C-alpha cells in the first residue's frame, strides 16, 4: 500500500523546506485550515491523517502495530521520507506532538525543529510530576469511552475544544470524534492516555517550541513547564486561550508564535 494512500497525504505550497502537520486524537488534517494559509507561500506544506483517522485507509489500522505510539512514529518517518530528502519542520498537536518527539529521537536527522501544540508526554500525575489526571481518572475515562464512545464524544469534545465564545468549534470537534471508527477510537484512546514518554524528552536533541494554552485541562501549564526544563533545546510559549486546540480557537496567536519561532530557521 502506498504511504500516500495509507495516510491520505496532501502536499501543497511552495518552498525549499517542508512543514509537516500532524493532528490530534479524534481529528484529521482539516483542523489545520486556519494555520496553513500563513505558510503556503514560503514552505511546502504536508498534511496527513493518522492511520485510523480522517480519510486514512482504515484497513491499515493494525491493533498490534499501534498498541504503542511507536507505530505512529514509524509512519511519520515514512511520510517524511516519502515527501522530501531534507529535514522538516514538524508541527504536532496533542498526541501527535508526542509521536513527533518519539520520531525525533529515532531519526533526528529528519527534523529541523518541532513545534508541539498542547503536548503531554504523560497525562497521569506521578510524584512531583503534574500531568493533570490521576490514574483512576484516566482508567475511568477509558472505561467510559469503551462503554459509550458516542456519548463520551458529545460530552467531552466541547470541553476539550473550550472556546466558549465559539460554540461551533465544539460542534465540529464532536462531529469529528463521532466520525471516527469506535473500535479504533477506543484502542487509540487507551494508547494515548495511558502512555508515558517522559523518558524521551531529554533524548530529543531537536529544537522545540512548546506551545500551550493558559487554560487547558487536557495539557495544563505544569506539563509545558516540565517539558521546558527537561528537553535540551526547548522554548515555552503560553497562549491566552481556553481549551486544547489553539490552532482552531486562537489561530492568529498560534500563527504569530510559530512565525516568531521560525525566524531563527528561515
């Protein structure tokens, strides 16, 4: 199967350097539509869907391969190889920020820098580390998804989106969640929320911008601060925004933060 078909890869824009955008849980590449126009004249833009999401080939979802985020990281490296022979700027939202982190440790020569939007290498509190949830919280969340995924989506998607003044974005995220195959979503949710990749942080030599929201219950500021301290070459930028998806609810601030960070590379 072609990697372009498997991951529904779309390439556009103009420029010697590629920016690869990777969406979060329950989303697809359409979630980047407010950010990409600012970059399309200067960069080659690469959009794709994680296997199991959007218009990817659902038959390619291997429950064994994707039992950890390593399977998605391997796909990301394949995607980069398929679109360019030069290092890329990687922009990952939420779980895809962690997927990019893993890939950057595995293949550092393929990354110029990484921009991590709402990242969390571990959602579960552990000693002094505040991930935002207890293990019981996460187990309950996963059990709820297992028993009533559509009901969970309708309740949680608007809360995850935040953006109280833009309720249509919550509706959009709800619809996106509900379009995802429930069995795949249940599996991917456990892989996402039970993963712990804090050990990868000090091993990623790729420069990183950690972009977090001032009020995000999925990835609180404590996580960004921890990552900032732990990664060898990282900058932390906090956007005044309620919710977990600033590229949708606060695209101007997100674009400005990314543009300012990229000045040192472009």
